[in-house]
């Protein structure tokens, strides 16, 4: 898994104008024969053409960039910006995926959320975001979703954004002092505080050390003085360090968010969203994939059969691993759905959210103790750990995940894990647990990303909305991209 230091190094390369390919300094290799797409009828696949024009016409002999080439360049730029952004799994948090009135049934709260939504959308759509936008509200109020939606929209519009969850950022800064750190503290700190646009998620005063206060003061002060666009989410400006609070108020607009409906955090963590259960079933999983070759097709078929078999009798562990978008989460949720329909409980934990919940239990206003939540996860009848590997960079996170995995491995408790990590090659301490064939069935899914199938219809709808025309209806209702994720 790529380290935050590597991401930040590439962020510096991007802002200085250097092109960096997805895998490092080498440019993308040309597509192989199996990846070739039909040639564009306008340019024949060259990416440019010369318009037919008589001699003396202004277009005579002029070389024109084809529309297909412009679209490809735009898609590649967006992909690079997403990699540099550190936004990770929050790419799914968009304005389109958010209820403009929030979740509350109270009219005043709905009105307040509409105002916050409008402020966030206006900030994101500005030709050049200026000043600061501070989203202040309690846990569950939607402020992280709004801040991530701002970042995703700005990236879509070609702007460089860096997204930092403050507790994780501080962990990385501490780790940069270690002898094994791949990036120096000075380099990491400078990249964060000078990012062209920065999102600081969950800026909080509770539980912070004097050292953390000092680092956050330096970041906030530098960005205020340099007038760099910044989005901040926080539980409340009044609860922050007075120095930081004064800078936030003077640098831009503070938008309050209403409190969410009271809900047990443990229940919210363990449950699967109804929309996921509706979309991600065995019936909606498209084993045809996205133009796979023969080996990839076999991989998809095998993964589907393994998942259906496990759903009938969850014995031991099932680990689904592979690149993003190949269907890991879809199959895992399909298993969970089948078990729930059969009357068996399932505890679903998106790993980055699980760690956030565990951290939150140390807060004085948490209604759930750490021991209660940790024991519930460790002892679940069937545990689904989704996206293991996204948030394992801090020593604290590694320790908590290690304890959960070791306990469930020793007890042979049914567990489903989805991850992009290949534990057949990983050398970390937990990797040997996954290689234990007596307990764990590891299945690699090698297939093309499902998601590009739906990008084109969504892009057409988005373009139509911007042009003021009604979006066209898509005909394919069984598209895996509408139901297959992970």
C-alpha cells in the first residue's frame, strides 16, 4: 500500500508542473492488444486530424486535437489528481449522493443543512475557491461528507486538493521522526501546510497534546497568512484552541450544521446500509465483468462460486483481494445479505470507519465504551472487514487490527475480509494469519475495474444537466457498475 509520504511527494510534483505517471516516474505503457478500443471515427485513433478545407481557408492544413483525445487527457488528469489527493475511499462522497436536506425530520435542522449544502456547493463550483470554509457540527451531521464532496468536485474541475483527516495527519507527522520513515518531517509538514487547496477533516481540541496543538497552529497560521484555500470540519469552533478559533473566524465563513438524529454508534457501525443490501446481491453481480480476458473471466466466475458457497456455510475465513473496482465488496455484502435473510447476524465494519469509532470511544461524550465496542467486533458471529489496508499506517491502528485479527483467527470465528493487499507477499505480522490455509481461504480477483462502465452514462447526464437539458435515460439496467463495488 502506498504511504502518505509517497502521495505527498507526488502532490509536490503535480503542483510544480511535472507530470508523474500512476506507478512512479515512468510514463504509462501503451495498451496491450487486449486493451485496444475501437478507433475513433473522426481521427482513426491518432488523437488529432486535419479538417477538410479548401486552400486559403483558415482551417486549411491546421492540426486539430480530436474530442476523444481531449476526453482521454481530462480523464487521466482527474485520475492523477485523485491519487495525489489522499482522499482514498471518500471518492464516493459526492454532492449527488447527499440528501440536500440532511437526515433530520425537524424543519429548522433541514433548513440549516440546506444552507450548509448550498455554501459547500458554491465554494466547490467557484472558478478559484477563495478564503476558508469551516463546517462545524456534531458527529454524524454530514460535515465530512460535505468536505469530501467539495474536494471531489474540485478534483473533477481540474484543481489540486489534499485531503487530511487530522488524527491520521498527526500520526504521520509523528512517524516521520522515526529512523525508518521514507519522508522527512520537514518535507511532509511543508507539503501539507502549502498545498494549493487543503481539507482538514475533524479538527478537534479534545485529546490533543501540546505538540499537536503547536503543529496545528503552525499549519493554520501559515495558510491564513498566505490566503490559501482551506476547508475545515470541526465539532465546534468554540471548543478549539482560542488561537486557532480566532484564525478560523477571520479567514472565512463558519457554517453550522445541525445535529444528527441520536443513534447508538455501535449499531451504526455494525449495520449495513439498506441501499448496499439492495444493490449488492448475488443476483445483481455481473460475472461478465468489464471486457475481461479468458483468465480474468475465470477469476470472476471462481470468486462468485466461492462467495455463494461461503454464504451457505460460513466456515473459517474468506479473504477477497485484488485491485479497486473488481467486485470484492459486492460479493462480501452479498454473502452478508444471504446470511441476514437466513436469520443470522452480521457485523459489518468498513475498516477506516471502525478505527474512527474506536478512537471516538475515548472521547468524554461517547455513549459507547471502548471495551464494549472492541469486544463486540472481536466476538461477532460473522464479521465483515471491508477495505482492510486503507488505514493501517499508524502504530495504534496496526495494534487494534492485529488484536482483532489474532483473536478471531485463534477462535476460528467466521470472518470475511476484502482488501487490496496481497497477503501472499506481505511481510507484516498479520500476514501469516492470512496464509494459514487451515483457516483462511484467500481468493484473488483479477479483472478489469467495473466502474468505468457507468462513468460514461453519468458523465453524459452531468453534461446534460450543465447544458440545461434533461438527462438521457440509460437502457442497461443490469450494469455491474450500478451495483458492483470494491
